[in-house]
C-alpha cells in the first residue's frame, strides 16, 4: 500500500515540470549566479562582527591596542560567565559564536618598542572559517596597521627623547667650556640614524583562518546556503499535489478505503526525502565540477566528515518536508499554497542567513536569525564544510532541526486528519 | 443489508440539523434511489457511510453490525463513487487503478485480475494508457466507477454519477449500475435526473430538509396507476370549482394549478366537459399517470434551495 502511494507521488512529481524546475533549477541557478557575483566583490562588514579579546600582556601598549580596536570594532564579547578565557581559542571560534578572537601575548608592550623587533608572534588573530575572505583580510591589515602605528609612534617618541638628551648634553658641555655654540656637523644620534629600524609590526602579528583543509570561497558559502533554501522549496510541489488530491476527493477516497493517516503522510514524506537527497547531490556536484568550468572557484569537499554531512542533510530534509506537510495541511486552496509557501521560504531564507549572511546583520537581527530553521541547517552545513565538524559537532543544529520536524509532524497529523475529513 | 435508523446530525457551529430522524434501508440486489433537492441531506448521509462523518445520534448498521465496526475491520465492503472525479489526473487510467487497488489492500495476481475486470466492466481497455486529465467527461465518470468497484464492494454509493456526460455514456452507466445490483450488490444512487431513478431504482427515498418525506417502491409512490388530471381554469370561483372537482376524485391545488386523482369510474374527458359546462375556461390541462418528478416537486415544493 505504502509503495503504491509512494509510486503515485513520484509519478505525479515527475509529470509536474514546473514543480521540478522549482526544486532543481532554481537553487542551481542561485548557486551559479551568487557564487560568480560574489567571487571578487565584497564589502567586508568588519565593524559589527562578534569578537573576543584576551590580553595576556596587560602592558600599557597592549591596553592601548585593545582600546584602539574597541574604538573601531565596538566592545568585545565576554568569553564566559566567570570571565575566564577559554583554554582553546580555536575551538571557541570554531563553535561559530565568535567571528574572531584577538589574543595579545605576553611581552607585547616591550617587544613593540624594541628597535631590533625580537622574533616571535605577539598578536594573534584567530578567525572563523565562515567569515568572508575579504573581511578576514581587512581585519588582518587593520591589526597590522594599528600595531605598526603604535610602534612608529613609540620609536619616534624614543628618538625625540634621545635627541633632546643629546642636545642638552652638548649645550651643557659648551656652557662648561664657555665657548660659543656651534652647529653640530654630525647628526646628534648616530645610533638612531645609522642602524636601520623596522617600523612595521607585521612580523609580530599572526592571523589564522580556521578551516577543514580548504579555504572558504563564495562557492563554499553559497552552495550550502542555496542548497538549504532549495531543500525547503519542496513545500510548493508537495502542497500543490496535496491540495489537488484533496479537492478532487482522491484523498477522501483513500481514507474511505481504509488507508491510515500515517501511511498517507509517510507516502508523501519518503519521496521527498529522495528528492532532497538528489538536490543535495546535484548542488554539491555543481559546486565541485561546474563552477570551475564557469570561471568560479571550486567547492572543496576534502577532509569533510561525510557522516556529519549526511546527518545535517537528513535534518534539513526532515525539517523541510515536515514544514511542507504542515503548510499543505493548513492551507485551503492552491492559490494559498502558491503564495504562503514561497513567502514563508523567502522570509526564512532572509532571516536565516541564506540571502544575507548572518554576520552582516545587526545584533538583534542575528538573534532573530537563530529562530529560522534555515539558519540551523545552514550553520550545520557550514560546520561540516568549513569548520571541519564531525558528527558530534553538528548535534546542536541537527537536534534543533529534528525537534522542529517533530513539532511539524504533530501539527500535520492533527491538520491532515481534519482536511481528509 | 444497510439499515439507517433515526439518524440525526448537526454540523459544528450550525443550529439547524442537517439530518433529523432519517431511517432507510438498502437491500442486496436492489438499487435504492436517493432523491432530494440541494441541501436536503444526501451528501451528509453519504459522508456517514464513507466514514467521513461519525454518527451523532441514531444508528447505521451493515448486516446487523455497527457501521464503525464494519469500516474498521473491512472498509472495502462499502465503496463510494463521489460526484467529483476522485482520481489522479496526472496518472494514466491503469496507474490510477493500480494505486487505488493497492490502497484497497489488493495485491499480486488478484490485484491484476480486478484491474482487468474493472477496465472491462467500464469499457476502458482502450484508454488504459491515457492520463486521467485527457479523458472525456463520460470516460472520467467510467473511471470513477471502475475505481469504486475494484475491491468488490457489497454496498456501492454513487453520487450523481451521470452529471455532465453525453446520452450514450449515461445509458451505459445506468446499464452498468443495474448490472451491479443484479450481481448482488446493494446500490444507493443519488441523482437529480428523475427519469434515471425511474429507470433503475427498485426503491426510492425522497428527503428534504434532513427528513425522509417518502420511502417505497416506485409503484407505491406513484399511486398504483391511478390517473391524475392537472389543469388551470379561469372563470369559475375557487369554492365552486373545488366542489365540482371533488365529485371526480381527490383534489389538491398548488397556486393556480388543480390536481385531481380520478376515482375508478370517472374519466378525464367527463371532468373537462363538466368544468366547461360550469362556465370554466380551461387554460391548460394534462392527464396521465403521476410521475416521479411531479411527486418530487409536490413533496419538496418549488422554492429554490441555493
């Protein structure tokens, strides 16, 4: 019975050309267009990114650096309730809550004013792989610039002090010999002028962008985003057929033949699980093989945890299908389904970071974004594709997606029964 | 086979009951014609039998067992061919039959056999590979019927199965329905076409306003063959005319129309001659056996329902 109803659902879907186009063509086109469009051009929103600072030096110049960074980027986030910094900044940043962490190592204040500029990294910039490449580069350049400016000012101040001291010494010597003042024929500070001094602090700054063996690109960002969006688009075709069979009485006929409600629901869910699987395979293939042919960057799947990817995709698929079933059971007409389904999808995509990256949004919008199932799916995909998460690492987004799916299934069962009758 | 007793039902958030005290029976081998104007309660009765509505008051039984129990244990004993084309337009005729046969619990060789038999019964073999949406109105009706017959139901509910079909398809469908009853099924047939009911129904139930107005065989309902005269007369006052007509039989009047059911020894020609002799000017006159439409209109009155 279930197999026959699944076959019916698949046949109906295969013969719905527009529905197929919406499911497969739309997200593919989005991936291609957005990846190419964002390949080189991007205005990094570096001023509003959530970040944390750990000052291990606490010298005067280290405090100045932190103050200067705060002036430009706002107040940093607290690391924890007790104020204790995490043992591992990489793990903290990879969790996705921070865009980057700024760690100022001990002795920074001394090293930065040392003319010889001792070897060794004194400032670390640890960045989330989900952050756009341009934003990462801008932050790094700004940090080097601030540190270099501080070093230049400090060296200049030292040089002035030395000059003043030498000048004073010469005057004192002349006065002592009661000789008229002579113009020094040599520069007063052979030490300052003869020895070349490195002004830039670039050597002190280390910047690292975490990733699972691959560098984030526009493709790496857009494939998961539009794949999640496309998977949620099953609502259109699923609700369309559901309303059609409800209106023509086929659903009532199935019920009168004794087909249980749960079989009717499963017969709709299972084909769309396959469809979502196909969508995922197609979108990933477009990213890996098609984008380079079109002149874009290739999606890299090297080193990712395939189990984690499958788990996230299953979570997204279940959330998408259950929401589609609930919406299809809720609406009364095809016109309502054709309007409400896409509107809900687009709103969730806009809020969830698919259309506009979450880190671009202001704080309150980022908080709202966390209520969008598409955001849970997208974060899960980014965890796997960019942050190198394993199955344990995607438990949180997958749990949210599964919980959402469970709620939607309960709503579907209640609404479905009412609609069938 | 089917017995409905004192069935009453009220839809949520409505004060007027859709059914009140409806009782009727359908027997194997017979066609029960269920007649009623729009909103009379026919669909509510069918919805009860198809399992879409639960009994609120009264009882429905199949061979002495409560309907709910029969539906739970053997839902395919009762089949409904709704007024809508209740199949998948994007699937072919045979795909539709396959889908609903499996939904009805048929499998293997038995399923294939029933699909073949139902295709043959509805004469749809030539259209087996045609999609439902590309069938003509008559073919769609035949597919609707074929799907209903797949699980070999004992009670078949046909809700206006000939709406929108050509005369040839209608004749075919009526013949098919009669065949089903002759093969032993109990058939409940609703229609607004009185001549169809007269052609195939063994018993007729007329309902209106949620109540049964009459229930019996056609012969019982149509007055056992007595002649009725219907006419409109000017020039004679109402009291005098009624007195005159009552000498010929039972008299009813509806607005300007007089109806006289002639007693055994009176004739229509004598009645008309007597009216003219009394100075009456006959505007029109009809006479003959009563028919179902007259009975239906007389019972349900002529006011529009929608």
